[in-house]
C-alpha cells in the first residue's frame, strides 16, 4: 500500500487529458468543432464515422498531496537504511549492499537520502 499511496499522490495532474469519442464530423459537438478549439491536442481516426479527439484540460486542479508523498518516500528510505545497517550489515558485513535507488525522485531529495545513508554508517 505504501507504493500505491506514494504513486497516487505524486501523480502529475498537468498531463491529464480529456478524450472524446465522436461519431459525427459536423455540428456543435462534432469532430470539426472539437478540432477547432484552442485546447485540441491530437486525433485518431478508427473508422469512417468513429474518431477520438484528445483535448488538454482547460482547468487544472492541484488536489494531490505532494508533501505527503515526499514524507512517505523519506520514511520508507529511512526504514530501508535502518534495516540494512542494523540487521543486514552485522549479519553479512561487506558482502551486502543496497543496490536499488529510485531515479525518478528529485535530485534534492536524493541528496537528503544520501545524508541519511551516511548517518546510519
């Protein structure tokens, strides 16, 4: 559950799009009208009378708790380093290393995690 909560709170809401499935080309809600709008992004034609239109969001709601996800990440890393340095290193000595580091986290957070790693050595 830890990863699910982290991923959902770190979701980038700026990249969300509206996808409309249309069956007619003309009219107020047809493909031509949707393509003419300023938030039009892309279209895909599936059949003669079936088209999808991707539209950028006109309004973005920042309703994700990014601070919570950063706390989850920090706490999970501290737990990982505590387990590694307090249990695994005394058991296996130099034969044991932490091999996995998340590369998608911001550089400033990775710096704090390195500080945490050196603190537990």
